[in-house]
């Protein structure tokens, strides 16, 4: 525009006609190219809107929760390769391991635990950093955050705890580890657990769950400020522990109330329909329906094969004399929340080192805030 103006005013003089020509061209330019309206900020536009509530989406991020019973078998780098795939699309990785080591008394960290950390370092260190690692008996809970998104979490606000559920609530072969943290403004609680084993111990598993929830609630309430404590105890608050979202996963050890032959027939169908039929006999599904355990939680569709018990290193279910009934012992559940959406729930078939298969759940975390105009 300024270049054209310069050309106009440096035209050779043509008398009075030249002046009128310049004015005419300038008026045409104004008519054809009116000035753009002044830019307005999003806040100003929101205030001037008359369409009612304004929905503003806060930044979302992905959280991936993994549960993996290692059966005291150190995983190879190849076994851990799926963790790298999980990390590619996740801001936060929560890893719950069971049976990392035996329960032999030790003065320092065991060899298998050190080897596991080295494997995780090899697979994840290029993109993620560990912000928390806790151990209780043979169970571990490790949290990784993307290096370029460390601002999402404040380490000083992280709280961890352990609960024992073994014999007499003293032996640490069974129990849970928990972590509470604020992530981008959302309060998040993650628990990994190893509940009572064996087919007939349904009541013991339910009692383990109740103990873990009760003790976790007590620990968290004691650490909350007055306002947060009142919110958590408010019966109108639907969030467990007063958190925006709770994820509970682990080797929960619930079995199928069927014989090996009956399960084999359903698995032989090799379809999701077969899994659906089996879920009707799943002890965890029954416990949730009756309110005996996990009544406040929900689970994604189980569209993967039973995760236990395999002959180690193979895709074959238990071929020993015991011929244990295949079951979905390894599960991940979560509380319904506006702050969390399940986007993936699966097992990992290629990790064959253990007699369990790892299970992965990925969540989209964040809220859509509504503001009045």
C-alpha cells in the first residue's frame, strides 16, 4: 500500500487533472480494501459473546498405567519393548510390578530389582524421567514423566504409602502401594496391588480390597488440609478419597468359576464373544455387581485373552499337573470421572518371560471447563 502511494505522489505533474486522478485512485483503494477491524483478545471476545456459556478445554495429556507380575523372572529388553511404545504417546507412565523379588530379608536392593531398573532405564531414559519409586515386599510402583512435560507435576506434592495384606497383615507378600499427586491441576491417585491368591479365596481378596481402600483413605485424609478433608468427607463428593480420578490395578488374583475344559471351549472360539461369555463367570465382575468389592470402580471391555497362567516363555496355558484354570488375574479399574477417559485397555502378548501377561490402560486426563459469559 505504501509503495503504491509513493508511486502516485511521484507521478509526473499533469496539471489539475493529475491531482484529481490521484484522489480518485486513493478513494478506489479505500473502497476495494477496507481496513481490517482491530484484533481482539480471546477474553474480550468471550465477554462480548451473547451465546451463553463458554466451554474452554484445558490441555489434555495421556496417562498409561501398566500392571505386570514378573513371577521373579527378570524381563529382557525385548520383553520391555512395549513400554517404549506406551511412552511415545504418554506424558505419564505409572508402572506397577508384582513379584519382582522373593521375600528374603535384604540389607539393600535385590539383584532382580536392580536389573529391572536398568531395563527401564534402557527403554525409557531417552524420553522420560522417574519422579517416584516405592517398594513394599516384592511389589514396586514407579512413575515416569516426559522430560519435556515435567511442569505437569510437582515432586514436592507427591505422597506415597504402603499397605500390608499378607498373613496377619504383617507378611509383605500381599498388599498395595499407592501414590497421590496433582497433575496439571487434577488430583490423581494410583494404586497397585497384589491380592490373596488361589481359586477359592474370593472372600480374602474382597477383604484385601476393603483394607487397602480404608487404610489409603485414612492416610490421605490425615494429610489433607481442612477444606480438602471436608470435601473428601462430603457425601455429595463422588470421587474416592476426594480425588478427581483413582486408578487401581495389579495382580488382583480373581479367577473364573469354571473348569479348565469349559474355559478351553470358550477360548477355542477365538473371538471376543468367547471372552464375553467367560466374563459372566469372572469373580471380579461378580464382586463388583454384588457390591462386595470395587463397587465404586468401572473397567473397560475385556477384549484380550486371560492373562494367567502361562508356561513361562510360551503362549501355552499351564501344562503342569495342576493345570490351573486360565483367568484374568491382572486388571486395571478406575473411578468414573469427568477428568479421565479410558482410550485403550489391552494385554501384551509378546512379553512372555513371566507366567503372567502385562496389562495396559491408557487414559486421557483433563477437564472441559465451563465459564459463564
